[in-house]
C-alpha cells in the first residue's frame, strides 16, 4: 500500500466509521464504496489502497469488529 493510500484510508476510517460495532455486510459494503469514492475525489485510485490489504471490505469489517475508541485499524 502506498504511503498516500494508507494515510488516506487511516484518516478516512477514523473520521467516517460509526462508533457502533457492526458486522452487517450491507453497511460494510456501503462504507467500502464510500471510501473508494472519497479516495477517487482525492486523486487516489482504489488500487493504491488495496495493494497490501487485498480487500477494503475485509479491512473495514475488521476495523468495525475491533474498534476500541481510537483510530480504526
């Protein structure tokens, strides 16, 4: 994952993931699509974020399931 991609994704998740813990696939799909759209508006192609994580869906799902009040991760 590029530095630009990981920095964007970390910041986006910290700002946009709800405080509630969820494993609802539809909510995770929506959040994944929103992250991709926001990245593209910043000139960051999705590939730049998924090079290392493999799946933005899985990364967001894990962040939601393991959320402990700080940055998602």
